[in-house]
C-alpha cells in the first residue's frame, strides 16, 4: 500500500513538473464545426483526420478561423506544407469592418518552407509586418522538416508571446497590440501563378489550453527577446545593457546638431512619437538635425521609423557636429531613410547607394529589402570596433570595415572626400535628420558593447 501511495505521489509530482493543463481540441477530425472561412476563396477539406488547405489562383489570402476568440493560451498542433507554399497560423487575430474592409489582421506564426526558413517567426498580418524573424536563430531555422509533419507550440500570456518549431525555441516577443482574438489557418494567395495551383498545407491534432497556464508554461529558453512595446525597456533588455536613447516624452538627452539646446521649431513630441515636421524638403533648413548629448563608440542601436510618401531622412552615427558649421546636415556615417519609389535621390549616387538602408553615398543596400511603406520599420546599426552592420526589420542589409585602405579609397570617391578622416573616429554622436519631410521615430534604444 505504501508503495502504491508513493507511486501515485511521484506520478502527481511528475505531471505537475511536465504540465497537465486543461487541454481541449479545436478540431474534431471530422468536420469544420466551430470554424468559418474569411478573406479569399481557397479550398479547405478534411482528409485523414487533418484539415487540408488548397491554394487557388486569383484569390487573396484565405483564412479558416475559429468562431470563438482566445486570450491567454497555449496552442499546439502539427502542420505539413508543400514546397513553395507560404502559410501561417493566426492567433489573437481579428476581422473588423473598420479595418481594411474586414481584412484578417493580427499575429501570425509563420510557416515558411523556403530557403529563408523562418517557420516559427512572428508576423503581424496586414499591419506591421515582421515582429520577429529567425535571422538570429539558426537552430530554429534548421528545425523545420520539409515534406514532413512539424510540431507547433505557441504560448500567449499577457503581453508575452513565445513560439517553438519541433521543440526548438523560435520566437520570444513582448507586445501589447492585441490581448485576444480568433485563431486561423492561412492559405496564402498565389496570385496568377498557375504552377502553384493545388498546392496544399495540412494541420492536425489542434489543441488549446486556456487554464492552468502556469503549469503548462515552458522554462525560459534564453533566445533573443524582441520588445515591441513602445518606448520601454524590458527586464531582459535591461539585463543585456539596453537603455532608452529617447524616453518617449521629453527632449532629454538630445540637442540641436548646431545649437546647444533642442530646436524650438521643426520637431514635435506627440503620442510617444518624435516627429520631424514637414517644411520644404531642404536639408537641415527648418528645425535642423538633432544629436545625442552623449557620444558612443561600440554599440548596438535600434530605431523604429516611419516615413511619409516621398520622404527623405537619415540616422547618422560617428557624428562630429563641429565639422560642418555651415548649411546642410551634420557630418557622419548615415543609415539612409528614403522613399525609394518617389524620392529622386534614389536614382542618384552610384549603384543605388542613396537608397533606403544604404550607407549613404558609399555602400548600397540590396534590392528586395523588407520595407513596409506607411508602417513603422526597425533600423538596427551594430558597431564592433571598426566593423559595422546595417539591418532592416531583422534582415542584414550590409556590413563594412572602417579604418582600412579600401574604406579610405571608398570615401575618396564619395561626397565625403573633403572631410578629414571621415568615418574613422572612435566615438561620435548619433543623429536624427531633418530633411524637410515628415518622419516619425520611436523605440530609440541603445546598448554599448564591450
């Protein structure tokens, strides 16, 4: 009897340790009761206990959505997708008449069989785009199994969302855009590509847990966390050395590039945004550029920016405000911010080195950048010694090394050739540019690297 009691106690303890939440199925394996189709006209059918989505030409993204909505939960299921067919799993998502005429929007667990291999990344469908790619997570990229069943796990609790692909941690984000919504299975639109007609994506063993979530929560994974909550520093970020470069409310830590105080005109702080006001499109001719009061050497910088149609601006680093006391912008290396489709500067320079994301007038960013017109995008600049990288929305655009003969030769053939030792300083200010066009900034944060 004692052995039986001990055995039961061990079993209970084991269950508690490994998670025994209140799970319920979302799909009965027989029909689509409890689900409804929104968006396009792709086909959904039941086959061998799985939901099968079938692609069709001439129709936009199609979503099979739960009739119920869910807030905090753990969701698990399996998927298998044909090669070439992008797909996804929506959660905390919505379809409202006041948003895109009912367009499905919200968080999406990416299903990506391409060479990019971002299955398990988090995409904000029809809204902000990528929140968490797998560019810095090669283990998760390798976890996807082409042509086979893959296991999904999504934990959504409060403002924190985590994902796994085949048991490998994929994404970890903090975001406060949505706290509840429906779950949906996406068949991505294929346009008029007849060769993609009839491709399938399959889902099975779909289950959800909405109670006892503390029991079900997986341990901390240690993968990089993305904080999408505006103008905040998370506990993880603070531990990693991040700090806000702009507090979201005041002008503290910033001044004019050519004056000792913050500009009295040309800039506005409103609703957590730091905004350049439109003027005549001239360079630094209204409020003028602003720079940090401090200088930085080795660092990682992130800036969320939104440009209006036809806008021109920039984020500069290694800036020396004393180099140019005359007209125009202060001098420094520049992460170009530009509407490539509408601003004439995109056609100037050499080989596109004045387009968005480029090291302005020096090194071009590649075409096909993951830019979201009209939305906020994240610029990331990493400086380690003389090595520098430009990133946009989780994708590396370019990298280069300063203080080398090839760098000095590159500068010699640029508009910076007359500025002594351009780009080679050990430290400098960070600058946000006033180029006379409406641009908004937020989530400006930095960590110094040692």
